[in-house]
C-alpha cells in the first residue's frame, strides 16, 4: 500500500513536472518569436532612419548647390520679373527640404511664413501688401503636406499678380467662417491674371491643391478693381 501511494505521488509529481516543462517550452518559444519580432522592428527602424538621413543629406546638398545658383540668378536678374521667377523657384526648393524633415507647425505658423515670403516678393516687385488675420481664427496643427498646399496656392496667386496684373497693392485677409478658413487675396490690377476658359496649368494646380485640402478656390472681380482669389478650407480636417 505504501508502495502504491509512493508510486501515485511519483506519477503525480512527474505529470506536474511535464506540465511545467511544456509551459516553459511554450514561454521560451513565445519569447524567441517576440525577440525575433523586436529585432526585425529594430532593423526596420534603423533602415528607415538611415534612409531619412541619406534623403536629408541629398536635399541639403541640392539646397546648397541649386540654392546658391538661384540666389545668384536673383541678384543678377535684369528685371523684377526674372528675379521673382528665381525667388519662387528657390522657395519651392526650400519647401522640399523642409517637408523632407517633417517640420510640424500650426495654421498661424504657416500663415506667418506665407506672409514673410510674399512680403519679400511683393516688395521686390514694388507692390504694397495689406495683411489682415482675424484674431478669432483657430490655430490647429498642420502636417507638412497641408502646410505645403497652402504655401503653394498663395505662391501661385502672388506669381500671377506679379507677372500679369500690373497691380500696386495686394490685400490678404484670413478669417474663419462656418468652421472654415477663408483666405481672400485681392489686388488692384487690371484683372489679367484671372483664369479665362479652362485656365492655365497654374490655375489647374491651384484647384488640385485646394481639393487636396478638401476645400474650394474661386476667382472673381476684386473690390479694388482687380481680381479676387478666394480659398475656403474646412478647419475640421486641417490636422
């Protein structure tokens, strides 16, 4: 009887030991899988960081090389129009470099950058700027892509004014209306920059960029005698 009891205890202990061994094997297998997954993830992050670093280096090299050449073109330009073409191209290059770094910002940050850029361009062309931002305008975060669309839309509108409108003054107002950003750009020129028919490539691109912002852009006669460009972008989808 004692032998039978001892055998039962031994059998029970052996069974429990086998269960523990199986559990340990499962845990070890799970840890190996988790460790391998972490290693793959670390390698992927390292490759991505290396790619981003290389991309940033290439963009910096491009900026240093092409940027210097464009600056030279600006200073050597024979007319304000030629200088503005080079200046706009330089800003496009800087946009690419900035976007590659994913620099975060807000709507007001973006508007301040836009104001700084166009103030320089208009001053170089002898055109006055009146800038008005509604104090009640919200300030949501903008990713680099949306900020770039806003930059490019306004840049193209200013390019049209400088190259075609023969204006002396541009007024830009930014306000909120029904939960949307309303950006109103009006000049006092002769209206030659307004799209006719299907419009040129620049106007088509502006419409495409407005659509990417889930917004709308339109042109019409300005209150100052020239052309009004009105961009409306819902703020709810801004960030």
